[in-house]
């Protein structure tokens, strides 16, 4: 008579057959993180960006605004990632038979994956909405090197007005300059908006001739005005580049803090899910 060997279907075997990743919990936590990030960005645009004033001595200065914007990005990352990571840990399936250290690792991984999903979702889906919210406060001359510089209403429009401004008390009205001429001047000034960009000597002379013809200034005075305006555009472009670099650094810091916060919060949520932690 042959004995029949019965293999016990214990928790360990069942655990081995299941995936350690609870994707529904990760998607839920990541979606919550992305949604909260968008809400907090909108709140910051209403509460913080609107206090910036272009006038000296009024409102928040450019430096202070950049710093506070960076700090607010960190706060957004901590709050939204913590809540999303907590949800990912609290909503995941219970791992029966897994060692406590393994459970802790899996919870940490779930929090990190929820943060990663939210980051990818934000870049792919919510990027346009987030850009629309913050573009009014963060737009600068960095966009002028492209097609906007060739348009009369682009970022260089104010500098072209400074070039062509004449004294109405001493200068005869010569009529409005054509849009084509303004567009040409914008293209000639575009190199000053790029890093280490310079207007060529021939273009500088031509611009000065246009200014002299338009304003009635002498050639020497027109060249002086051209030099002053090109210096102003270079300073403004450099300031915009520095602000963009600072914002990028703050964004990097906020992303790293968000990943850490989500991972830690997921372990807390997972502990409460398994009953190993209490409120």
C-alpha cells in the first residue's frame, strides 16, 4: 500500500504565490499625491505669487520670492507625498507569513513607488495644468530666445520702445514704426537674451542708425542708447537664468524630500494596516 503525501497549503506557500507589489494601493496613493500637489500649487499661486510687486520697495522682493517659492515646494512635497505614501501603505494587501523586516521593506518600497507614480503622472498629465498655474509668476526673458523674440509683442518689446523713444518736446513726430521693423530689431536684440550672447558690431551700428533716424539723436548718442539698452537686456536675462537655476535646485530638493516622506509614511500606514502600530 502506497502512502499519500499531503503538502500543507500554509501561509508561506500562499505568500510565495502572490506578488509582493499591491499596484492598486500604489496607484491610489500616487493619484492622491498628484491631486494634492495640484491643489497646493493652486493655493500657493493665490496666496503667494500674487503678493509679488514689480515696484521697488513694494511687496516681496525677487530674492525673497524665490526662496519662499522653494520652501513652499518643499512643503507641498512633504504634505502630498506623506498622505499619498500613507494611503499606499494603509490600503495594500496584508502579507501573511512575511517577516517583519520584509514587511518594512515592502512598505517603504510601496511609498517610494507611489511617489514615483505621482511624479510621472504629474509630468505627463498634470504638467500643463501646473505650468498654467505658475507661469504667470515665473515667466521671464528665457522664452525670448525662441520665436517670441521675433514678434513685436515679445519680451523685447519694452526694450525696443526704450530704443525708439523720442523727446516729444524737441523731436518732430515721425509716425509709428512698422511692425516689420520692430520685428527686425527684436531679432537683432535676441542674442543678448542668451548666455554670453552679443550683438555683432554691424548689427549694433545698424540699430543705432535706425534709432538715430527715428528719434533725431546724433549717431554717437544713438550708439550710446543702444549700448545702455543691450546692457539692460543682458542683465534681465541673466537674472532670469539665475532665478530658473535656483528654482530647479529647489525642485530637486523637494522631489527628494517627497520620496523620503512617502516612504516613511507608507511604513506607518502599513503598520496600522497590520495592527503592529497603534494611533
